């Protein structure tokens, strides 16, 4: 336990630059892992993930122990362990299968944080078992009113990642989210819009509310937020003139920070929505030419198509 708690404490202190301690702790933990309780195991893997220390030998040994002890995992053990494995991009089928069985059996006792982070972790790892996914989303649908903004964003992102159009849950979120959008930050809002677009699930009241909330918060949007949210609106054929005008003004301030994907997505969205702002189109054209060597073929094709469709020549 002392090893687990000290690892947790070191990670909490933010000791991520010098990771020498991780190797020392990992060796000590592996030597005693069979004696560790599940909470101690969780604290160790959470600590290593928090400082982004990934060691194949340790993770292989750790996952072997998870297989043995998964049936004793608490909801918090499950949520934190899945988060750590996802953060470290470590997909061990046997360990995930053991955790998933325990997750299915105990999901009704999860709080909103463990539900959302578990779903996010499975999606991040690309681990999909439909029985578990159906079970978890049914529970989430019943409890979505208790979810924090981050939890809602995690859930819709996972649905989109798995292309799982759970209509009842999506409708429930679309009803619950609008009154709370002032509590969402730009990342949560753009993820919400992106997920509904990726799932091809248009909900006009939600999209209208998202655009209105974005107008109120546009000063804290960055290039990625603007590009992703506008791409989503275009994909779902939702044109909000006020949103587009305010976004264009903000994009002009940040155009020098746009990457190829953001340049391409924004002009593609403008073309699909037949929205033309020549000042911004010129600025995006200049920026695109500056970084054209970084464009992938899809970016190039979409950008050329968009400018042609808008009738813009530079």
C-alpha cells in the first residue's frame, strides 16, 4: 500500500519531467503485485498514466494481475484502470475482457463519472462489446440529468467513435443539454456538435442552442473549436447566419494559427452552407498557401472544391 500511495502522491505532485522514479516504483511493484489489493493496483496504474509513463514489461505484468483480480474491482477501480489503459494506449484483450465482465455486473452501481469515463475509455481503446455497450447506455439514458458537462461530452464522443446511434440517449441529451450550455466550455460544445454530425443525427433545437451559446462564448473559442463546430453545422445542413458572422470575425483574429485540417474544414463548411466572407476566405487562402506542404490529398481536394463552389478566385 505504501508503494501505491506514494506513486499516487508523486503523480499528484506533477513529477512528470523526471520519470526515474517510475522505473524504480514499477520494479518494486512487480515484485509484490500478487499481494496488492485492487485499489492499490488502481492507484499505481493511475499514477503512471497521469505522468504518461508507458512501459511494456510493467503493463504486460499488470494486465496479467488484472485478469486474476478483476472480479473484485470496485466501480472506481474499473473507471480509473480503464482510463489509465486508454491514456497509455495499452489494449490488452484478456484484461479488458475480465474488466468488462465485472463492469457489466456492477454498472448499475456506477456514478456518472465512472460511467462516462469507462465508456470513453472503451471507445479510445477501440474495444467494443455490444451487450456491455447497450447495457451502459441504457443506464446512462436514465441518469443523464446527473451528468456533468465533461461526462456528457465523453458519452457522445464514445457513441460517435463507435458509430453507435443510440437514439433514445441522443434524444435525451438533446433535450437536457440546451438549458445547460452556458456551463459547457468550447471543447464540450464542439464535441457535442461533432458527435451528432458524425452520427448523422440532426436535432434542430439542439443545434440552434449550440450556435446561440457559441456566439456568447466565441471569444474563448480556438481554431479547432471553430473548425469542428462549423464542420458539424455544415454536415447537418444547419445554417445560422449570426453564428457564422461572429465566427468569421473571431477566425480572422486566429487565422495564423490554423492547421491544414482546420483551414480545409472551415472553407468546406462555408461552401456547403453557401456562406461567403471574402476577407476571411483571402486570409485562409494565404494561410493555406503558407502550410500547403502539410496538406494531405483530402485537405487539398476539399479546399479546392470549396473555393470553386464559392466562386472565389485568388
